């Protein structure tokens, strides 16, 4: 196995779960498929109206993800 790890696939999977927890944590996975987290959608819908360039950039970063 790579780097002398006897459980390299499991170790790699655990590492990827840790690294991608914020990305995967924003979706709900069920038998009906993968859907966006309703809490995240609610945050975007109720986001205050941007009043400066920095706030517009912040919103676009949030909504673009």
C-alpha cells in the first residue's frame, strides 16, 4: 500500500471526508437524491440587501457556491 499504510483506502477516505465536510455538508443526501440544504437556501433568500461593493462580492461568493 501507499506510504506503508495497511489500510490506505480507508485512511484516504477518512481524510477526504474531513477535508470535504464543509462542501458535502451543504447538501442533503437521501433515497430521493441529492438536494441543497434547506438551511443554506434560507440564508440566501433572507440575505440583507448589499449596500457596498464588498457586500456584493460577499453575496456573490455565497450564492455562487
